[in-house]
C-alpha cells in the first residue's frame, strides 16, 4: 500500500463537538421509509437533483477517461437515488463550490448536497443533515521534502518571488507564523483558523473558492501549506506525489448529506438508506465503496482499528 500519502482518521476517543446548548450537532432524525412532501416531489419529477463536487479526487470527481462524475460520495448518491426512484434512476449532478453548498439547498436549486460536508453547530441552523456516513478531521497538507532536504516543488515559485516549497511548516505550531496557509471559503478550515488559538498562530490566510485551488497554489509555490479535511487531503496527495499530509487531524468532523430544513421526510428517508448502506459489516455497501475508493489512502483510527462507518446518532 502507498502508505506515505495516507491520512490518519480521527481518534475514536476524541469527544464530539457540542453546541452552546449542549446538543451534539451530528444527531439527526430517526429513519423512515415513508414518503412525504419532499420525497413525493422527487418521485413526481422522476429525477434526483444533487449538489456534488467534481474536483475532489476519490470523493466526487470527473473521471477524465469516462467523462462521468464518480467517487465515494457519488456511490452514496446512487444508492439514495435508487431507493427513491428505483433501478436505473435519473440523477442530475450540479457541481457547487464550497461556499455555495448551503445557498443551493436553501434556494431549492438541489434536493440535497453530498459533498464531504461537515455537520457543525452553525450549519444545522441553516440546513438539515442526515446521520454521518464518514468522519474526518482538519489536517495540514504541505510540499513533500526530498532526501536532499529540498522540496519536490522546488523551483515552482509564485510571481511574488516567495518560495512556497520547503517552507518548514511542521504542524499547528509556530512554524505557521507568517506562512501562507490556503483553505476554501465557507469551509470548516476557515472557521478553525479564524478561532482563538489557531488565529494566534499568525498564518497568512489564502482563501479560495474550491479546495482543489489550494493544491494548485501549492504546486505553483503560491502557498506554503493547505488546511483541509484529512480525507480530502489524502485524495490530493494521491493526485500529486509532491505533497503530503503531516501530523494528526486536530478535529473530529462527521460528513453527512445536507438537505432543506423543511424536508424532514427526505431526511428520514436518507437515514433509512444509510442504515441499510452500513449493514453487513465487511460485506456492506459502505465497505465495498470504501475499499474501492479510499482504502489505499486512508488509515484506520489512532487506536489501530480498521476504519468503519460512524454509528448513527438520533435526537428523536
């Protein structure tokens, strides 16, 4: 296995983040296969409209050989669509940038977003989430050092004359001070770096519309490091062997399917699909998709256990 580029999964012992009222934001509505207004809307239309990414390798990306969008997230989209619409369902994939995921849902442009979207206290006020289908954490991606002490990206300097390669970033410490740290607008990474102790590290923010833009900036020497979900970082390291993830994830972030707050029947239906998607342990559809897309690039937990889907949490 290509272990040099694999990300570490968050520790199972890391406590979940709770909101100011003590609520765990990852708790969702109990599953139900019953139809309601939102499910009927999709069935009457005969087509599921989903917001996805086409630039996150292994998760949601456009395969250059087929021209089709594929990945771990897309496998889940197909499972949801099949449950709602039957075999060979019609799906419209709408690619949305990071900062447009919530507006796309609230404006009714999509039925749901399946795009490595983290559930957190701020977002549950604006959109509804399913139970978690994956868990990641914020981790740093940096130019990989060669044995001679230089970076694989040496010589690819930005137009500002700064060398974005071999910057010496070693983790969430003083090595970040004054360094150009790239992250996507509207991302969990942005929220993290605008908070107390991380803001005080003194990194120079480089804010972009999509996470893949950060990889490009690393390649061009216009950023010294990228902050992103460990799972997305693993995909970027799989794309480009000149970069690598360092350290351990510093947060624990559940990915879930995002939907409109009023579409409670759809939330319950998706949770029913997810319950079935997880069933079967090593023979589950979740495991089949994980082995196909992610197993070579993402480790097990800090405790040495094989990675498994998060256990669902409910609030009703």
